[in-house]
């Protein structure tokens, strides 16, 4: 064997790259060290990861393991091409900087909206969602991000977009985490049932296999992208 490729679509510790409290372990770095100490095969191991949550994680590896960063956003572009979606929204500046290029290239004339959090002047502990750039009025919008956990930020963005006149709001996240079945809040009848469509990929199949097929959820199969990228 003179090469090794590791396909890790979802980097499960990707959000744990910083330590803000004494005694906390930066497990994203710990996992990177494990991959970096795999047996030498004569050239660096190739670790394929899709829509890594924070790009600095790629620098945690040694020269024995190189991160090959890939994206599932082409799946979404194919899914919405020719449809009613006429506006892409990002939950924050970071998401727009990372993922905006895919949509600017595929849909040069599509409206882009950037959301953000603004500290409430009356209560500094409260942060409200605001529209920082773009016009959502009369648009069929899809909010895009790399990962959904509880989905609170996505939901609050959707609420603000509707207040600002959006005709409909959908969502896409590459990785569906949904701890404690939090997806149930977004299904029909749930207290967060705001999305017309909620797209995810099957990078985390133990979660997506439980999503109801006759609801707002649509699971995009990422395996054809794996085959192409490999």
C-alpha cells in the first residue's frame, strides 16, 4: 500500500476547536492528532471532510495527514436549480464568506441576504437577529449553513426574514446533528414549523434515517459526490 484515503464526511468534534473554560478538552485537536499518528504509508494520508465547521481545524494535522476539504453545496444547487428559490440567505457573515462563492457562480443574478446577531441595547445578554445586507421582501428564500444542531439560529433567522416580507423560507444544512430529536420541533405541527423545505444530506445517517419522509424534510444523497471526489 502506497497511499491512504480516509473518508470522514462529518467531522463530529468540529465545533469543539476552542477552549474557553479550564478543564475542557479541545477534542477537534485530539482527533486530528489521532489521524496524524496513523501508520506511515510513504506519503501523507488524505482525509476527506465535507463542509468542515471551522476552517482552522485543517491546521491541526501534522505533515503525515492532510485535510482535503470538500463541499456538499453542489447537491443543493442541483436541487433548487430551475425552482422557485430566488434568494439565498446566510445566518452570519462567516457563512456568507465561506459558501457565498458557490451560489454567486451558479446563480449570478440571485439575491443574497446576510443575517447577523445584534446585541439588544436594553438587555446586553440578549442578541437579536437582524438583516445586515440584502432585501428579502417578496422572495422565496433558502437559508444555508454547514450544520444544524438545535436549529435555534436558523429558526430565528427565518422568523426575521418573514417579518421583513419573505414569501417563503426553506433551509439547507450539510450535517444534521439534531440532538435529542430536536428535528421534531420543525416538522408539521411543531413549535418551529416555519420551513417550507428543510434539506440536509446523509453525512450523519443515524439521524437522517429517522426524519419523516412525508414532511418538510428532504435528505439529499451525498454518495454520488463521494464517488466523484474520490
